[in-house]
């Protein structure tokens, strides 16, 4: 088997989308869907199209700038569709695309897991912080 150059390895990685490889474009997508606002926005759109103001109310704590950036990124990635209705004022609705609906069960599961296991995580954090404050247990 011939040795591949770095360029050939990058090309092969793109063909196979191995996210463990540094140049794999799937890493950008993993970064996107790992964002808390993306996950929450996709979950919020599960019940159907919503207006920007509805999403802003539903996603407590999100700034207008961050919500706008999140929605644009999701639209760019093909996960949601933005529909403008010519009224006065213009009505803008956001809805999941088929690709967004395909992602929905995954982010819904992660959200449910986080809500279910938060008490365990909080206990682990408290235990870790207690041991760190006491100087017990060195960590690398």
C-alpha cells in the first residue's frame, strides 16, 4: 500500500468524514450542534414553526444577537427554514427542515439526559470542588 501525502490524507478524510481527523469538516458541524443555543432552538422548533419573538421568549437568557446568529447558522446549515410573509409588519417564521427534524431526536435526547442527570452532575462537582479545596487528590 503506497504512502499518502498529507494532502491525500486530508482528501481521504473529507471523503470519509472522520471527525477524529483535524481537517474533517464534520468537526464544524459537531461544534455547531454542540452549542447550547442550537440545541435549545432545535428543541423549541419541534412543535412547528415559530416567530423570532416566540423563540426569544422560550429561550430564556439568549440575547437578540446570539439568537439571530444561531438562527442564521442553522439556516445556512440547512437545519431550519426562514419564511417571510409580506404583511405589515413583515412576518418571519422559523421551522425545522427535514434535516433539522432528523437531528431533533438526538438533541432532544441530550436535553432530556441533561435534565435527568443534573443532580448527579451537581453532586460530582461538589465532591470534586471539596477535594480540590482540601488539597486532596492531585489531578493532572
